[in-house]
C-alpha cells in the first residue's frame, strides 16, 4: 500500500511539472514548471524523482523558447542529474535519458563541467522492428530537439518511414503517449511520407489524449519545433 501511494504521488508530481511546461509552451511565458531546489524531505525527493522522469523536458521552455533560465529550476534539475546517475546495468533508455539531461544541464548551466558523459550506443535498436523502434523513441522523446545531433537522432533519421508507421499504429491503438512522442520525432525527420498527415494526426492525438499532460507536452513541443523551422 505504501509503495502504491508513493507511485501515485510521483505520478501526480510528474503531471504537475508537465502541466507547467505545457502552459509555458502554449503561452510563450517562462512559467515556473519545476519546483524550487530548496524543497526538503519527502517533498524534495519526490520533486527530484519527478524531474528525473521527465528528463530534459523539465527545462523544455528554456530550450525551445530561449527564455532566461530560472536559477531555482536549474538548481533542482542539476541536483536530479547528480543524484541519479545510471547504474552499470541500467537499460539503454535510462542511460540515454541521463545523457540528454547532462547535455541540457551543460547548455543552461556553464558552471556544470562534469558532462555530458560519453554518448550511449544504439546497438539495441540497430536491427529493431519498426514497432519496437517507435516505442523506444517515444520513451526518449525528450531527446527530440532541433539542432541537437546525437546517434539516436541519426538512427531515427535513417528510418522515417518506420517511425511514421509506428505513429499511425499508436494512433490506431489509442496509445496517445506513444503517438505524441513518435509525432514529436517525426517533426524533426526528413522523408516522412505526406500520407501520414502529421499535423492533422497531432491535432487528433491532442484532442483524444491531451488531458494527459505528457501527451500535451509532446504535441506542444512538436508544434513549437515546427513553427521554429518555418520561421
């Protein structure tokens, strides 16, 4: 029961931060998405864990809107990076998420000189089916950022049709989080078939699943990135 309660609290904390990110992306304002770093005790641990779950997206307004960084938000983000290094047996998605967070921290906090660590490999995806590839990319959607080169992005760039197939499949299966994450990647890829109807597809994903802040976050990120590319 205690573990179940903690999980529920963490989910709520993640959704609260994600909602703040969505609000900032929609309004173009630098709203406080991340709680202050000075939060102590259980609340502080919960905030750190929630930032860790969101990964680089916890600071997404700073990255996409190029707004001045809030020192309190950056301090908590840095604490999350330093407090939760991946274990030696961590899954590839965990290692990639940590790498992305360290890269983001280096970008927003010049005093952070410890990272990013060496780029993780992509071997677990080299021969992946399009279904598995899309699932893994959706999990790592916070790494889908404009102008950020990495091995994972290059791998996705070589398989736009497969990611597009995964996006359509996720929509049909009503897996809105996976659809939103895949759609975010597709926004950055060349060679996506016009028949996918990505813009209309993202509108539909938002309509059907947008009450979930994590779905709304990826959809808003995709729109911001597309708007930036069209400027």
